[in-house]
């Protein structure tokens, strides 16, 4: 085991989290609205910190040999997560928010990655967490995803779906019928 085989994955996952933090701090021209809840954002951040800490700890304790195919594949997953999230944020434009926030003049977006998924940013978050474990070549840190992240995510989706139904009514219910929530398991609808 060389020092590079420990440092390269460690620096890679720290770089992914730093890029995510910079992305979160980016100022955007958004329209403010009433925030439905704000605990899940804090819990998402906490889960990310726990994933980072547990992955680094496991990496330094176990010092797994780098599987270059998995390392490269993990980076591809990380890049895909950033691309999907960027496209979702772009599609939402001024209606994008870190919170569950529906505005009076909110527009119903079904373009870009919203053709495939109702919540593409949440899918990108899952990919990001998976990429960290894949790049590091660790096993136990993956437990952070089902034990901490998924329960918070499911609660957030429920709150957001309720707010969207309240705002868009039957139009959103129809969208729910034809578009998966988080995992892209069917082809997108044709553009109208």
C-alpha cells in the first residue's frame, strides 16, 4: 500500500465535498417564497459530513488497495451527479431553492431532467454519496446512505410533493403518474 493509494481517494472525496459546498454557496437570482420546512437541509448537510468523516476514517483504517476501474467509475458517477444537479437547477431557474419553497408565481417545470424524474436533484445527491464510497473503495460507509440519508430524503420528498400538489393540483398528480420520483426507471415523456 503506497501513500498515493490512500491520499488520492482521500483528496478526491474531499474535492467532491468542497465542490458541493462551493455550489451551495453560489448566489443565484431566485424568487423568494415561504419555506415549508428547513430541517431537512440541515440533515442533508449533516449526513454529508458523516459520510465524509466515516469514509475518510474507514479509508485510513483499512487502507484498501485502489481498484483503478472503480476509482475512475466513481469519478464518472460524481461528475454525472454534478451535471444532473446543474441541469435541474438551470431548468428551475429562479424557482430553484435549497428549501421546500413554493412561490405565488411558481411555474411547473417539466423540461430538462424533470422529463425523467420529479426530483432529479435528489437523484444527483444519491449519486454523489455513492461516488464517494466507490472512489474510496470502502464498504461500511455506504451504510450512511440507507440509515441516514434515505429516511431524510423520503420525508423531504413527501413534504415537497404535498406542496406541489397544493400549488398545481391535478396537473401535478398527472405528472406523478407518468414520471418517477427519484430513480429513473422508465423513458421520459415526449415533450409537449
